[in-house]
């Protein structure tokens, strides 16, 4: 890991350190556009050819059968099933609390406005896979969709070389109540969900992480009128630590993120020069016996540590970086939470490793990366609903609003708008009065 003193860096250099996930390769976008065009014109046949070309798998059927789904449970050890169930309980409990009904607001006499939630009818979830096994992501996306009440949830995961899907992924899908599962990966999966084929019906929104091909395809899905959660870049963690932090624990947190992939970033910002030096040595020792050592090593070579003069300065940098995961390994971390302005998910204190959020603390691990935490939130039940506004106005309420409505319509030169109010006012003026009144 490279190390810097924050006070020695220019604004331009700091901005450079915060820059990641450069713009999409034009050739990649062109290839994705070709995939979309072929899927649109050839449907399942195009999916079959791309699966053969990119995954090296020749599939006759894309959909996971009911028998495959049923058989998966016996293939997963009891200990693993119990871990998935435990994680699911916590994820469900945390996300269930997000189902909040808003109360109607009487904005003025005779004018009442409110919002109501409606689940998105159909969503497509993308789970990276192939030889990797990511059942936790199935839970993180599937459970909020279930709680939101989505009528249809389709899941796409790349097939393995034996034409199967990892049993752990299928068990997680059953726990999350998902039965519509397709053995399709990459940009072609996103195209199938966005456009639809003979086998895969199109959806209203696509969610989930993936490589740069998947993310480029999600951008193209938007142009097809299909919503997405966000365009996610490589995963990242930023640890803010003071001299109370344990160097071994900080190093482990950095390494756990680095092993995700060569593009992952593990950043340490600390007020302790001793800690910075110790962690810089320890991370290389900790990756020695990692199964994914090569990935972690390449990631750490592009990661860095910063020595800050104060925690205020450390958190100022953290806000500029806007990390996906932010760990505060400092004394009394709760006293610093109000300084956090931009982060996907925050972990307070030495006993809150980022791994807990990855799997089973209950919060969602599908989070904004590459600085998007400045404007985006992580996935939640809200991600799977839209809010419809309602308003009900009485005759008296419209009388009170009418002068303002007509004046604003005139101001904008929209005579039709003004008349839509005037005709109602005139009808009230012409209404016959009761005898004797």
C-alpha cells in the first residue's frame, strides 16, 4: 500500500486519489448494443449463442426447473442452510421496519395531500456467479423485493461449467421466495430482462451488481425504458482510525475487501503514524495464505493509507471519497456520526467489521460505489416501490386556491390551465341557492 501525509497533498492530488471507475470503454458499449440488438431480434437463440461464447456452456433450457430448486436443499450442508436462515431473519427484520405509511397532510383548509406506496410489478435481480457463489446477494435483493410486495421477481445467474447453478444460490432463492430463476449471465442476461425473449419476460426494473459488461448493459436498459438500481463499480472500504485501533483488526478489514477483486480499494485514513506503518506491513503478511492472494495483492498495490492531522481532517477526506463502506475504528465512534455526510454503510467501532454488513447484521450490502454515495442510498424496501401522490380538494378548498392557480397560469401563459380552474369557480357561483336563503 502506498502511504501519504494528507497535509502534503494538493487539492488536485486529493481529487485524483478519490477518482475511480473511469468512463466506459466505447468498444464495450458498442458490443453491449450489439448484444441488445441480437437479443431483440433473435430472442432465446441469441441468449443461447452468447452463453456458449462467453460462458462456454451449451444450454437447451435456461430456466431452473422446479426439481433443481427442490433438490438444492439436500446438497447444502445443514450448517450452511442455518447460516443463510440466520442472515435472512436479520435482513428481513431490519428491512421490515422500512415499511412506513405516511399520514395525509391538510396543507390548508379543504386541501388534503398524501402519498401511498405501490410495489414495482416486476423486477429482475442479477447475481454474479459462474464459479463464484454469492447466496448473500440473493438474500439482500430478494428479501426487500418480497417485503415490498413485487408481483414478479426474476433472478438471473451465470451457469457453471456443468450447466448448473450453485445449490447455495438456489437455497437462498427459496428462502427469499424466488422461484423464477434463469441460468443466464453477463450483458445478455440484462438484455433478456430488459427486452424479453420467448423464455424470459421483460421486467420494470433491474437490480444487482456485476462486472463492467453488466453495468454497461444496465445503462443501455435505461434507454429501453427499464429502471435500474444504480451503476455499481468495484467494491471499496475506507477505515478511519485513531491510536486506539488495533492494527491487526484494521489490516484484516482492509484485506477482506481487497480479496474481492483487483479493482477493489482498501483505504486507511488515520491520525496515528504508528498504526499506518504497522498496518502497511501487516496486510502483506495476512494475504500470504489467502486462496485469492493474487487478487488481494493487486488490489492492495492500488490502495493507499493517509496520515491525517486530526479526525476532523480524516472525516473530511472520507466525505470527499464517499466510500461504499466506512469503518470508524476510533474512540467513542458515536460522537463522530454527525460528521459523516457521504457513505453507503457505516460501521461503528472495532467490533463492527464490514463483513457483518456483507452477510448477516441485517443491513443491505448492495451499496453505492465510486463516489455515488454522495447522491445514492443502498438498496432497501424503498428501492422496490414507487410512491404515488394523492390529493383531494373540496369546493371550498379550490375557492381558496383559485386566485393563486389562475395567477400562476397567467404568469406562465397557459390559458387552458386557468380555464380549468375558472370553470369550476363559475359553476359554484351559478349554483342555485335554496329557497328562503
